[in-house]
């Protein structure tokens, strides 16, 4: 199942007599990155019973008889070997050192044996390549880091690779996307074993959300497998990426490749790991992302420059892949990277997108203030000068004057504070200044 599913597939096998569900074995290899390797060690190896997290028993196992070197030249020593996998109810492969190298045969045999005896097998990030090499992903849905998903799909065509998911739970075999998605999958395992309260308590200890929404679509890049350069379809793919501003469909790409649509679909999927239509839509959405981040084009203009037939089509695909509207995405992006001025609120931009009338936000400019004075707002552009504006050192009250296009009636205009107190409107009273009697 995907990470958005609400039901958990039941494991089809029962554990053999010597295996225990509370025992988690983590299989380490030399060259594996330390971050991914540390995730299951931290989740399953630290006693947090005081926080309401049931305890697991952790076995750290070496997957090969060589020094376990990791990031930065560090060398690790695992207290157990492959034989310890025979006691585990869950076996986690946090990473593999290279997607171009085959894993050790002895480790693959141990994983197959563990699976046959009912153990739950978990692959984090590139650990999915180890599970695939062992044949444990044949005919199953799986995911991995989006950057390596096309390679996984091409090398193991019987695996149903979905690069959009943060993790995939297929019952007794689970896989996650890259790096931090390993935390999401480990939390999911705790939630499956002990419930939402335990997973929530653990998430609070780790200072992460208990369940992240969306998938890894927002992190996808235009990257394609390195092997694409030698494939006859490389020229068609390159042409498509260079002409995303044009409206063309998969039929047009198949024609450029001199293939039938059916043959093109099959060849394209084996090359990139995804269907050509989904790949094309993803590339158009990615292009829209870039334009929203780097240009001032309106959403309608962005849609046209990314090859969408209408802004409605852009908004639909954009929301499905990234979980927000184009306007909200741009506002959030600019809010994180302020370039001067005030960022628009996402909800206001979404209403503008739908063609709804939205009042312009009040903009209060501030004059330079002297020590002991409070800053006073200047009049809005286009507002008639009031009586007190005749002298530049007496700025008008922010409510003074009338706005063009608004009815000049007492019922519409707000009452000024001095009017409510029986004073004549005019210069506002500053702190420490005594009021002058009227009349």
C-alpha cells in the first residue's frame, strides 16, 4: 500500500518459532551513508518507554566480512553477523553503497531465508536495490529515492516502481524513498505495531511530524538515468524537455521515435520507470514550478509557457502533484525568500485565481519618527488631502479624507476616536500630550 492508505496489508506468513516480532535486525554494509544507517538504529535501538514508546530489541548486523566504513571515513563495528538475522521478526536494510554494484550473495541468501520464515523485510532509500536483487520485490509495488527510481525500474522490470510515494507498505515487504523518508517509514512501522499514540510519542521525541502528507513529487527533478544517453529514445526525450512550452502529446513523441504508441509506451517505461504521459505531465509541472519561482508571469502565462492547454489544467495537475495551487506555491516560495515588500497571502491569491473580487490590503507607509514620537501612517495614494495635511509636520489621520469610489456618507465612514469622545477631528493626540478643550 502507499503511505496514504488507511488500511495495512496483513502479512501472509507466520514467524518461525525462533523469530521474535520485537527483534529488529539492521543490516549494514561498507560504504553505506551514515544518515540512512542511523535512522533505524535511533528508532528501534533507544529505550523510550518513559515516553510511552514500546521497546524493540535491536541487533546490528554486518552484511559482509569487511570493515564497515561510512561517511567521512568513519569505521563501524557491528556486534553481530548474518547469522543473527535468523532471530529477527523485522530486517531493515537502510542503504546500499552503489546502485551499480551487486550485493553480496550471502546477504541476499540471508534475506530470502528471513522472508521465507515470515520476517518483515524493510528497504530504506537505496536499500530497495538489495531487496530487488534478492527477488523480494518481484511483482510488488515499491519505491526508492526519486533520483534512482528510473534505474531501479529499468534494472528490475518486474518491480512496480512508484517514484511518487514516500514509502510503500506491501505487507511483509516495505520500501521508502530517500533519506528522511526512512523516518516516515520507521514511524509507520511503529504505528502498525503499537498504534498511533506510540508513533506520535516517538515523533515528538524525534521532533518530526507523525505523518507527513504528500509524496516525493515536489522533490522530483528532470534527472533521468545515466544509461539514457545510449538509448535511441534519448533524442526524443531531449526534444521533449526543450519544447515543453509547446503543446504536444505522447502520440507526437511516438511519431518522432518512429514507433507505434504501444511500443513507445513499453520502451519509454523500461527506460525511465514511468509511463510517458505521466512523465510528460510531471516535466510540465516541474517547469511551471521553476517559472513560478523565478519569474513574474501570471498563472495563465505560466500555463501557456509550460504547454498546458488551459490554466485549469495546470492548476489541477499542479495541485495533484504538489498539494497546493500555483499561486499558493509561489506565495509560500517567496515568503521563504523575501526580496523586499510584503508577500501576498496564499489564500488571497487563490481567490484571485478563481476570479473572485478581493479588496486590496491596506498598505500603511511610515514616516521617519523622532525620539519619543510614534510613527504615523501617511495617507494612501489617491486620497484627498485633509485639513491637517496643509502643514507637512502635521500628517493627516489615517482615516481622514475619503477613498475614491466609496460613498461619502456618515453611515459608511468609520467614526474617528476623537469624534466619539466629542472632540473635533484633526491632529491625533500623541502620548504625553494633553487634550485641548473643544470650543
